[in-house]
C-alpha cells in the first residue's frame, strides 16, 4: 500500500499519514484534500512511501488538488523552520499557502488556429485575423481589435472549424524589471558592495552579507544595483526584499519601479486576497522576478530564489510573536541557505548577532563609509534635564525650545521623537491613587485625546474616558500622567501657534496609505513640526528637516531587558539620522536625565564601535546572545491551579544538560492578559548546545492539559 505523509493545519508536531488510493498519484510538494473527522482539509505531501501489509486505520487522500505543487526547497524550508522554532509544520505550511485563500480565477478563453485548416472562402477581414493571430492563442476580443474586424468574423472562422476556443488557466505575469532602465552612478563603496553581492549570487552557493552603512549612505541604491546585475546575468532570477513594516513598502516599490521600469510584486497582510493569489501563482510559476514584502513573504513558493535582502535587519518588527513565533531575519538566512541563494542583511545599526557573525567571518562585511553626496550626519548633543528641567506637565526644555524656534525661523522642519502613542501613558486618580488598567490585564490604559478614549495597547481594549474614578467613584479626579505624542504636540502648538503640526504614529497612520500621505506632506514642507513615534523614525527622507528633538532619550533604557541598550541605540540612531539628509546640515538634541549613560555618550560621540564593544563585553560576561542562546516557554491559562501545576510539572521534568540553565517558573513580564495568567521559564544555553533538542526532550516529558496554552519562543527578542 502507498502511504503519504501530509502536513495539515493542526498544532501537532508531525505530518499525518494517509493512504494514497490507487488512481491518485502524488509526490512531495503536491497539494491534496484529506479528511479529518467530518472536515476536508488542504494539506501538503512531504513524503510518499510503500508499506507492506495494510493499515486499516489510515484514511485515504480524498483528491489531489489542481493547485501547483510546492517546490521541493520550499517544503525543505517549511520543515526546517518548524523544527527550528518548535512549531507545528502543518501550521507553517499554511503560511506558505496563504495566497490560495481566494478561489482560482476563471480560466481565460482564447482562440487559436486549428492545425491544417484553412478558410473555405478568403476575405481581407479573414486574412487580417489569421495574420494577427499567427500561431499564438489570443482572447477573441483582443484579436478582433488587433485585426480591426468585428467579432462576427472570428465567430465565422470558429463555426467553420478554422479557429478553436481553448481555456487557459491565466497566470498573471509581472513585467520583467529592466536592469539598465535608470542606473545610478555608484560611489566606490557602493560599487564594491554591489559587485560582491552580485558575485556571491553568481556562485549559486549560499552567500551571506552584512551591508553596513549609516542612514543615507546609499545601501538601497547598492543592493538594487546588485539586483540589476543578477537579473542581467540570469533573467529568471527571483529576488525577495523584506522590510520590517508595511508602511515602508510603498516607498520602496515606487523607487524600484523608477529604477527598473517595472512594478514589483507586493506581499504583506494588507494585500487583498485576489492580489495575493496573483502574486502567489506568478511566484511559483517563475513569472515574477521581484517581491517586496513583510516577513510572511519568506514563505512564498519561489521557483528560483537567488537573492534575499533584509532591509533594516536589526528591526524588532521582524520578530513575529503571535501565532507562529519566529524571527524573519533568521529565517531569511535559513531560506537562503536552503535555496543556495545570497542573503544581504542591511542596516545602519546592525543587531549584535549579525555584527558578531560578520566579526567571525561568517558573513561578508560590506561597509559604506559616508553619506552619499554632500549630506553629512547630524551633529548630536545631549540636553541635561537636571540642569534645565521643563516646567511641571511640560516636556520640552528651554534649550530644545530655542533650537526649535531658530529652526522654524529659518523655515526648516522639526521632528520631535517620542516612542509613545496617545496623549498620556497612564491615567491616575488624584483622589485614591488608582491607575486605570484594562479589565483582567496588567497593562495600563493609555489616554488618547484625538479619539477621547482610553486604550490598552496590549489587548486593544478601549473605553470612553470616564467622568468618575472606577475605583473610588470620585468625580473629575482622573489626571493624565506623563507624555505621549499627542501631548507633546499640544505643547508644541501652544509654544508655536503659527507652526503647522502633525502627529505620526500607528494611530494617525494605521495603514500604508495614511502613512504615505503624512510622509508626503512632510517631504513637501507642509508640516513644520512632526511629532512622531518610531513609525516615522526609519527609512524616510525629509529634505527640509534639520532638527530632531528626542523628548525622552532615557525611555528605552529603563527596565532590565536584554536588548534595552541595543534597541535604544538603534532607535535613536535611526531617529536622529532623519535630520539633514540633503544640502542643509542637521542637528539632533537628546533630552536626558542620565547624560552619563554609555549608550547616550556613544550616540553623542557618533561612536557605534564603542557602544558595540561595551555591549558585547557585557553580553559575553553573562554568556547571553550572541555568546549564548535563549529560549522562553510561556504558559498561560484562565485556570490558576492548572497553570501552577503545569509550571511545576515542567520544572520537575527538566532533562539533565550541561552548559545550559533553566530559570523559573516565574510570572511572565505581563502576568495577566485578558484574564489569563502567564508564567515563564527561561533557558540559557551555550552556543554549541542543541537547544532545540533539549526543548523537544523536555516537552515530551510533560503532558500539558487543554486548559493551559504553551508557547515556545526560541531566540526571544526581549527578555
Ligand atoms: P540608505 O538605504 O543607506 O539609507 P539610500 O540608498 O536610500 O540610502 O540613499 C540615500 C539617498 O541618496 C537617496 O535619496 C538616494 O537616491 C541617494 N543616492 C544614494 N546613492 C546614490 C548614487 N550613487 N547616486 C545618486 N544618488 C544616490
């Protein structure tokens, strides 16, 4: 009997076996419909084997589906990614099939010549049709237009049996990019980087690179040139460019369209299902060279993936934390390895992991040393708030206000950066001291004045701002505590009533289109003061912007997170890097209560190496990433007893292992979310320990009850 292993969308660690009934032929990668209880599910075959004897308990594959089989390497990647992240391979496979949610488009009806048949009676109109058609197949109306005849002429030829109608499944093709369409003259650093990347791709072996250059040094221009060279050498090559955020995709797509004279495909959660189907089918058919997307684009079934670019590779948004837990950058490197492709990790502030790999010689290290053209990096200075504290309930110090005034006088633009959405991060009752939280959740409600609501940024819960304290009932006692971007905008408006202000955050720019509108308004000089969260900190180009004020440079440094320093350094480098990109020099002022902090000192000195060296030394001392590895197990449940028991069972079942420690169980950083309590166990291991093997052995020893949810986070981003 023939048996197939099939990945189906269930949270189980293995493929399911099904009998392959006689008339059905399947191979690895084929899509099939299989029964599960009363349902039929779409699955992917990973293996087909002959078994002796019969296994009556096996159900049979219902049907082989018409959709194209996944390429072998795509299946390899899915299996590898599932093993690496300890996720269910069937659920990983579903991400690769996301383009198929929409039904297949109706096949296209075309006419073509029936071989050996000529019209009994020839007319000029008929001759024109046959000449226009040649030996191709063409939709009837298009043919009529091309030949300049009425549709009756074509119908007559069909009735006579000279032409026939055929149905062709329409796979859209994307216009091929033209490598020479609008080439830029590269500077020597850029040219060297582009050559190295293109040479790497030409080897057809896995070639990883770090493309390291300050903001505005022309990294994008350099990797696009590598794309051009690759396409000139291999017109079938497929290239994937990953961005951390959807808001950034539109700008890059336009830039690529201008560079290559062809619009690339776009892939992220904001793309509508019919368009997704089109991209998916074109990608698997090899009829699409360039895809720009978010991390989920990694799971597209590329026919011939030759180059993957991860732009802003350090960005935390590449880590997906709900549903499947994975790091897009790490999986991009893995995908390139499996495909024998080249991967480029680009950043002005690479992650310590990537820098370490470059230091070790595992990644080629391509450096762009200066900003392109005349632009220089902004001059960064610290404002010591201990010397010039703002007034009560104000956030902009006198030196920052003065700098803003001078900038506005020169008709230049100001960006105030504060990585906090809304008006105030906390709402407090003056009468009883109660801080408002979302129901059954540990996180504070954030006041939003634009909408008049209190919002939980963790769960999305929101409510109108109440008149009375929900705890003690006191009237008019609720006060906002601390600043968010809306509150800073209010202050800027009252200081500069004639300035045009705007807020840029995920609230005011929730989607690509609204983000684009704000970016364009800023680029066109229609905004004088932009108050922004990290949503505007990266990637954009504002020629008139010459002053960046960081409202609270200490914000990310509080709290004991592993990456607090790294993330703050990256974020503030990106934010301050927005200033002075064109011909006017820029300035950045960082407000801080701790100007002696090494991260801020390194920023002010523009000394990334010093920061990296100090931070690496600390990580090495503690054997933390990149010198060791981490994994987190998060347990959550509405039932505190079950949670407690499971946590204890896990703690008692820890397998013996060397050079590895387990910490906890302890309350997770957010110990209560939507009524679910959360506990965490943390594993630290030396780099050469088989961490996944340890986790698998461990989890196999414990039965987790249905009332408890267990999620595994390998290489957690924060802890
Ligand atoms: P990065 O990706 O490093 O931030 P970009 O590639 O976006 O840098 O380049 C910054 C700016 O400089 C862009 O406006 C880009 O068009 C321009 N630029 C970069 N390299 C060149 C070049 N070789 N010739 C002309 N303009 C360039």
